[in-house]
C-alpha cells in the first residue's frame, strides 16, 4: 500500500461514518439536550407568567451554550479510539484495508471537524425547540439566536472596546492565544485517548487540573500585575508567541498520538496501548 490514497481514504471514511452513525446521533441528541438547559433557564420565568422579556438574559444563555460547545470540542479528542476497547474491535480496525495514516486521519477529523459540525447542528436543533416552545407557550420571543451563537464563537462578542487602550492587534493576540490553548487542550485529550486504555477522560482531565494549579500558583506568586499585563497593548507580541508555541505543542501531541496508533496491537498492555 502507498502511504496515502484518496480513494481508499474516502472508503475508510464512509465505513467509519456507517459504523459510528448510531453513536453520533446519540451524541447529537444528548448535546442538544445539554444546550436546552441554559435556554430553558432563561425561558422558565416567562413560562411561570413573567411579562417583561429580558434579551440580556437570553444572550447570557447563548454565551453559556458557546461555553458548552467549546468544552465539547476540547474533550471530544478523548473518544478518538473509543470503539477499540475490546479485542474484536481492535481486530476489526487493524484489519481494515487502509494504511494507519488514512485510518488515523479519518478518526482525527471525526473528533475535530466532525464534532464541530455535530455541535453546530445540535445547537440549531436546540434553538428550534426553544422557539417552538415559545410559540406554544405564547412567549413573544421567536428570535433565532444561531447568528449570535456563531458571532460569539468566531468574533469578538462585545461590540464595544474591551478597554480604550487596547488595540485591534492586542485583541487579535488574545484570540490567537485562546485558539492556541483550545488546540493544545484538545490535542492532549487526543493523546490521552490514544495512549491510555482505561480512564482516558479522567486521567487527562486530572493532568489538565494539575497543570492549571501549577500555572495559578506561578501567576499568584509572580510580582507582575496580571490585569495590567492583559490590558496592555504592548504585550500583543507575547500573546502571539505563546499562542504559536501552544499550537506547535498541539501538532506534536497529534503526531505522538499517530505514532502510538501505529504501534497499537490487538493485544496491548493492560493500561496503555503499547
């Protein structure tokens, strides 16, 4: 076999989609239900008889949904090989007539791009259910919040400047850093989901918590004023540099995950896939 063949890759992707369809539909339904919690938290007072609509509270519920979306994008990496828990499942995947690279890319796209698409569709379903509930209950708020959801995800949700001394370059630096962190966090879950055979999510989350505590201790003991550092437009270059470093580490984690997958056998260690 060659290292990569687009037709073989497409066949592998179709096979994986067919095998994962039931799990994907269950995941989408559960995520839609998760979005409904903040939405109905906003709607509940009006169902109880409140008259004055508060669009600000509606936007807060949309913001909570964006947080749910981002958290799901990050932690979805831990399920990259969730269907290889048994010996029979590993044989089925390892015996596929495709290269390890093709099989890995299919799964990597599933937990990244696939999760993003499913998360977006699930929000559309949840928002449609919210509007239907408003229509049935007589609540005068049939506003579609999908554009607001997309705006909060991909642009600056606040149309006003964060601070008058902040420049556009500074704001973009913050977003670049945040993007780098999301990529790094997701890649760590991918690596954990590939390397570990048991408690992948719990173990990887524990690593995140430990790293967060170390960072918090370091920041709290630092003589630097964090608030002034964040607000100063002079530090935009630093944010870009740190964001680029996080992205580089993310690529390294994905590469390590692929290397682990290549060495994965039908019978592996009790705790790790090596």
